[in-house]
C-alpha cells in the first residue's frame, strides 16, 4: 500500500521552476522555446494526485524550493557545469527536509 509519493523528473514540470527570460532576451522568444521543453501539463496532473508530497527536478542549473498551495513541496537541483550539487531528501511521514551539498 502506497501512502506517499515523491516525484523525481529530469526536466521541471512546474511553472514555479521555470527560469525567467535572461536580460536582453525577448520574453516571447523565451516562452516559445520553453513551451516545447517543460511539460507543465504533466505537472498539473501530478499536482492533483492526493498522495504526492514532493516534486524534485533537475536540468535548469539553479536551486529553487517552495511549497505549492496544495501543500506539495518542490525543489530543483542547482548543479551546473564544473559546479556539482547534491540534494539529500530526508523524508519521514509528513516531514520533508532538504539538504543542499555543493
């Protein structure tokens, strides 16, 4: 019997994890490139699953952490080229702690 689900993806599935357009980049061009990269519709479906407690993603090379209005925690790993980072997820029923190791 599964009580809780932690979701791990390579590419972020939440809009809260999307990097804003860099300075000098037109927002429209940035949005067009991102619409084929992120899978936000999958994120919307996963957010509706009552047993999901956390969503962790990578790929964007910056650390983001927060809690959705549904209570689901989310984080992205901030590893970058020549600057590795590790997220240690300590999970105990209804208590999630994230430790960053860089």
